């Protein structure tokens, strides 16, 4: 009975270890950004939700699902601190958190 218990325990630990390793490998920390488009390919300003840092004149490629126009507000999701965006959507003014929208309006003065 001791050998069976030991093998079962070792097997369980191996499975748990592999599951944790896979979780760490495939999970990435995502960051959310909001922006205001000055043209269909350039965001005049992009603001980080996490630390409210502002980046100006960010180029955004249009895709089949993402075709912003001048004056649109966009929500962008990044895995690499805003260097590239893997999810881009056009959102309404009211979808942007109030504090971030205040930053967008401050920049326009």
C-alpha cells in the first residue's frame, strides 16, 4: 500500500507542477489603453488605464474588425506595455473611465 500511495502522490505532484508551469507560461499580464483618433490610422493620444501615462501620435493598423475614423474613441489591449495591441475596438465616449476622459480633454486645450 505504501508504494501505491507514494506513486499516486508523486504523480499528483507532477500533474500539479505541469499545470502551474503551463499557467505561468501562457498567462500574460494585459494592459488596457484608451485613445482618441485624429485620423483613421493615428491615435492623437493613448492613455494607459493602469498608470495614466499619455503617448501621442500612436499608429494603429486597421483590420477587418477595427476600422476607426477621425474622432473615434478606441480601447486597446496590450501584452507588452503598449508597444503593440492585440485587441482594438472602437468605443463610445461613455465607455471610457471618467478620469481618463478628463486627461483626454486636458490634452486638447
